[in-house]
């Protein structure tokens, strides 16, 4: 099957879900169906999940400790996915996980409560909290020059578990899902359950911007060191094995939520997440809304598009329902923590608007009667 990326100036929507070809690195087949939809069909029909679970057991048998020492790192935010994985590894597969967590820019109450509940359910955890001063400065720079204040958090989420794996001599790191495979991007690791650390990490997750590239914007080496990924040499020396749990067990985010609610007392957001209709994913940082809002500005697809596309693929809603949800919620302005976020990043409202408008590309946006309007919407 030939998959290709459309010309990025010509906006096209997947025939099965609601995602568009503006999502970075996403591929479509010649019938106009996106790679994550095709992969979702394989998940339903052709992947032998019993065989995959057998592979998981064989993998874990290789690493399971006999004396109860930690044998697997689980990067954990306290959300549904990490809670599900940590609990499954410990109770179903007899592993001894060490959780690694990265503090968000600004905790929400429910985010903190969920992480605490997970740890209280019987897990040891190490947490990375970068200097507040540096975190703020870096997030602001990333907002200004990359259009996403979340990038520094993203660096830490990838770097910290690996650093801890090396430091604690725990050879196995179990990530959740490969976003490139599940939600759209590079399909090359679809049937592997792992990535090529040296070539994929920076390209796929950071769009080519490594933490070191921010030194030219005024950050010092001392300030960025905790955000930096260990080198490939360090990884090789430590013989690290990093895997995606979603390769081994059929990945259905909604079911992860139900599992985590039952077993580790995970709570949903008491309020609907801004920009979408859901309450179940990614709400531990007050900056979350801006990350998704900026995706809407940069690519014309926001948080509701992403949530609705997953649910169509999992067979929970129809495409028509998804289109209606996108029209209703996509691009909703994240007003709830707006003032706090401006204060945090130390920018004024007019600076904020100027930065946002910088990321509106002319093939996606036009200004009519002083208002910005998307030129294309899913239908
Ligand atoms: Zn699709």
C-alpha cells in the first residue's frame, strides 16, 4: 500500500475520521484515508493480540527481577494511560515498576490529586521539577519561537525516564503509545513496538528542534541540561530497551480510563476540557489548553478534532457525530487559565495575540471583518 503525504498547502480531510493532512508527518492512502485509520482497522481485524501478549510476557520474563528490585521504568503523569500501564505491569505481569514523573508548568488540582492517587495505589516514584525560573523562561521562548509553550515539558517527558533508567540501572522503559502510529505521523515503527532512538526521537517528537538548539535564544547550557536527551552512546552503554505498551495490548484510551478509575481511583476533570467535549485526557497542566489551541492555530485542527478522530477509529462515534463535535468545540479559546498563563509566561495580552497571529498560515486562515476565520473546515 502506498502512503504519501499530501501537498501541505492543499487541505484534505480523512474520509473515515476528521483529521486533516495538516497534521505533521501524517500519511494518507490513495483513497484519502489516513494512516491511523488504516492502523485502527488492523487493530480490529488483522493483528493477533494473543500473540502480541505472548511477546510481552517473553519480554517481561527477560527483565523481571527476582529480588523485588525495580525492573521497569514507567513514565507516569498520573493520567489514565500511565495509571493503566503501571497497574497492569505490577498486578497482571508481576513487574516492579518505578514511576518517573515530570512536574507540569502549573499543576491543576485534579492533576495533582490523580498523580497522588496513583502513587498511593502502591508505586514508588521519582519526580523531576526543573527550576521554576528556567521552566517559565523556556516555555515562554518555546511559545514565541515554536508556537507551543509545551515543548520544554515534552523534552523532559522523553529525557527524564531515560536518565532515570540509566541512573537506577533499570534496562526496560515502558512508554504508552507511539503517537506517530496511533494518531498520525511516521508509520515506520508500526510493527515494532520500539523506535530508533538516535534517528527518531528529535525528528518525530520535537520537529527537529533539540533542546540544545535553544541556546541561541539565550538559554545557557546549565539551564537546558535537564531537558537534554541522553546521547545515543549513553543509551547503548546502558543497554536500554524502550518499548510501547500499545504495541502489545490493544490500545483503547477510553478503556484505559475505565481501568484506571476502577483500580487507582483516577478522577476525570470536574469540568469539560476547553476546546473539546471530553473530560478524560491531559488536564494536569494549566497550560494544556494553550498547547491544543496552538495546534489549532498552526494546523487548523484542535483538541476536539484529535479526540473525535480517536473515537471514530475506536468505533465509539460515527464520522457525522465527530464532524458535529469538531464544529462545536474545535478552537474554543482556553479562557479558564488565560490570565494565569499570561502571568506565568510574563507576556501581555497584545504580545500574546501578536505571537498567535504569527502562526496563522495564509493557506489556512483569512481575516474577514477584523475576525480570523479558518478557510477550510471538515464536513
Ligand atoms: Zn482517518
